């Protein structure tokens, strides 16, 4: 409560919060501007029958994709471009690795290339998606529209411009608002879909349901949602601190607490990226099959459906393996034990009881492996909850309890809260000094 009161007293911080909320309103208004030449009812019917990767994308965009608005792609192309650029910096493209080591100047160069790549991916994705929907439905175009190469290109350019506009809004939040702009845009889309999800759940069990059983199911699902939310918040905040001491700092009682420090390792250092990777790999063949219904009944179509549908036993096994593998891979990409060891040596620091150099690297590697094991199974449980809960309670595809969306919302909320507390404390300290 003290922090909340301090926020309202901080005029500068309140302006940032109000500016961020204003950007959210602009974003939500853009989701209702639908693409020209398109009959959105056909696409909406498609989303009512399908889930999978497109359903996750729709949740990230606040139902902008199912409405086929000008911002239907959201900032998903930018996220994909960022992941690609991060992987290319691992000695795959030497110039990118050099830029990553050049400090702020190098980061600006990488950021610029990432944006160009995101715009290119957005155009390709928009072109392919519009063409895919046209194959699925009888006609997604309005009466009298001639669907040719120029029509598809025109629609792809408009959708690409929508993604570019969202990236500009995200930059404005980063510069003048609260939190990381791209993360806040994603969270805005997810949260805006929550009221619709609960309304759908209420219609299913409270309005159309019969008897106390339906009311009980509704209560259990809502309670599960709250419990899962609290559990994710606890795990996302969990840290394993590695104690560090500095040999060039005094260790007397007067300086106790100043000479010691720690390296915090998150239980889930990979974030939500492994789940996105796994869902993307599994859903690409499934999405292609949805766009090509004539292939679904063939032998290959049935085999691909069984193999890449994570709601089937074989597909779920592949899904679980991919999440575990990607979690370990991405965790060791994010946290490099060798780099940590070298940085400690440069700062004349050491881990108590561990020799600097190779022993420190091995110690950090073993500890990171044990922590990542817990984090990997945690991610698997959270990603699996929507699947099993939907099967148990026979929930509509639009209702997701747990999963990727909650991971993103909780993670961004924690980081934004930390930033707000830092701003409030900074204001309090400056007032004390004055």
C-alpha cells in the first residue's frame, strides 16, 4: 500500500502510466479496423472451429487475428526476428557476434537489423496467411473482388504496415511509458481477451448449463485459474542466488554486506520461448493441413495429424520432449557459465569454496543444469494444463486455463512492478538528498 500511495504522489510516474494506458487504447482501437476487401465472418467461423498455433496467435493479438484487422499479426514477426537474431549471434554470423560485444552502439545496429527482418517476415507471413485462408474457405473476399497477385500483395502490405505501427507504439511505451514496449503490447492483447474468455465460460456453464453441476464446474475452473496464476507468480519470482565475494574489497564488520554479492539464477531462466518453439514446430504441419482440407483424409494427412497434434498421445509426447530440450538449450544460451567465470575473474571476485576459472565454470554449469531441470518440468506442467483441463471439463477452444498466456502476463507484470518500485524509490531518495 505504501508503494501504491507513492505511485500516486509521483507525478512523473503517473504521467508514464497514463501514457501507457493511452497507447493501449490506441492499440485496441486498431484491432477493430478490419482489412479491406475481406469478409471477416468467414475467417471468424474458421477460428471457432480451429485451435492450435493460430489460436495462440489470436490470444496474443487480443482477437485481432480472428477479426482479421490491420494489426492481425501483432508483433509476432518481431518476436520471431528477435529469436533468429539471438541465435545467429552464437558464432553463426561473425559480424553479429562482433556487434553484440560493442556495447550500446552494437545493440543499436542489431536492433535496426532486427526491425528490418521483422518487416520482411511480416510481409511473407501476411501473404501466406491470406492465401491460406482463401484455400480454406469458399471465399474470404467480398463480392466483386478479383483475387489475384496484386490483391494479395496489397493486403499483405496493409497488414505489414499494421505490424510496423505496433512496433512504433511499442517504442513510444519504452521511451515515454512504463515497462518494455513490445512485452506490454503482447500483454495488452492477452488481457483484453480475458473478459471474453470468462464471458464464454459463463455462457457455457451459467446461462446454458443445467443444475448445480454446471455451477460447480464454473466455480472449479475459476478457482483453478486463480491457483495456477498464484503458482506461476511464485515460480517466476523464484531465484537461486550464488554467493560472490570480492577479494579487493574490505571484509571488516563495518563493510559487512557491502563486500558480498550474489548472482541470481531464475528457476525459469528460459522464459516462455521453449513453449513457443515447441508449439510453432508442431503447429506448422497442422496449420498447413487446416489450410488444405483435401489432404487431411489421406494416409499422410492422418499420420501428420497424429504426429503433430499435441492433443493426441503421440503428438503430446513429441510436444513434451521439444519443451524439455528447448528449455535446456535456451537456458544455456541465456546464461553462459564460461562468461560468468571470466567476468568474475576480471572483477577479482570468486564463489566461496570454489576456485576461479574452470572449477567456477563447472560449478555454475552443474547448478544451472539442476535448476533448469526444475524449470523445464515446470514449463511442461504449465503448458500441459490447458490441454488436460480442457479435456476434463470439456471447455470450449477459446477458454485457456494456464498455458503460455499466463506465463507472459505474470513475467511482464513482475518486471514492470520492479521498474515502478525503482522509479518510486529513486524519487524518494532524490527528495531525501535535497
